[in-house]
C-alpha cells in the first residue's frame, strides 16, 4: 500500500495495547510488557461465543471489566460499541464502565445494531453526524475521570476520506479526549490520507488489524498515540487449540500433546499459586 508524506515528524512514544477477553489473557498481556489492555467487542463476544452485532450487553461488559481490573494493573480501554442504542443507554454504560475500572471508553458512530467493522462484505449505515455528536456530548458530561474516544466508521461504510475527516473534526468539538478512525481490508488505503488531515486535532487511536505490514513507527509518524493489536489472542487460540484438541481426541494420550501445552507450573504461576 502507499504511505503518504513520509517526512512527517514522529510524535512522543506510542502506547501499545493488546485485545483480551478475560482475566487470564489480560494477565498474560501484562506479563509480556504491553502498556494497556483492549476489551474489544469482538474479543468479549468471542468469550461468549456470540456474533459481534450488539448482542453483548453493557452489564456483561461491565462484569468483564471488573474481572480484568481485579487481576491486572494496566489501563483498560473498553469498546462501548455505539452506546447500545440510545443516548440514555450510552450514558448509563459510561458510568458503569468507569465504576468498574475502565480507563478509556471508545464509542463509535455505527447505527444500532452494529456490524463488526472487519466484515468488509457487508453494507452498513452510520448515525447522523450531529446525532452522534450529541451522544458524545452526553457521555462526556457523565464521566468523572474517564477518557472518551470517538470512533469514526466512515471509511468502513464506504463514505470516503472527505466524509471521515468532516466527521472527525466535528467529533473533536464535543469534549472527547481522542479520535479513532477504523479501516478494513476494502478501505485500508484511505487511512493515511485521513490521518494527514486530522493529525494534531486530538490524540489518535488505531487498530491496524487490516494493515499487518505497517510498522508501529509509521503509525506514530501520522499521529497515533495508541495502537491496539486487537483480536490477536483469540485468533492465536483458534489457530492452535483445534489442532491440539483434535490430536488429543484421536490419540486419547496426554503425551501426544504434552509438547504443545504449557507445564502445570506455568498455570500455577500465572494464577499466583506458590510453586515448589
């Protein structure tokens, strides 16, 4: 893909987060030395084995936040989808997430019910810009110390660079603390043209799932202060566990998979059990 204007100066150090779905995966990410945790809707929906289509309730997400907060000390970034259907539900969720221990909440301009942004073969509608701006103003008024990030889905919806920039500039006026522009494989070449125009408005968060070949330094040069490596943990599980389980089922012999599983002592250490 083409990366535009490589003469841009780097910004201060970019924080790196990884998507998790429970206390144990969060603790592993913290142990690996990352800066923050991302409780994305896709990750948490995978925990419940449900589609990422606004089926996850604020109550369920609040419970997961509390679980992760009790097991880790890293800042928790939480995906609040589109606010769960109304300004009132968005405000209530914001209060609950902050009380549960969230550091930052991301809220997007997809209509209810949302579709996962990475489903590039599906059409989608967005909320009216002013309607979503009012929602952002409502949730920013509800928080205490919580950070709010406005996520724009205009590129994913096929509305183009100019519309994405227009929306993000409007969202930046609502009192939010940061901006997030999402892309998928169909629109990934439009990311950097958008960043060129919104860089400097507010801190920028990105989730480069559809841009695996782009180094962190490039995102930092374009103003990204937070990069979220979303859904990598659950995808790793799906890439390895079925094979191991298939082998175990066919052999019914623990030694057949012992080389593919961690020692029991590692589980005990990760759960704070004294070993030896």
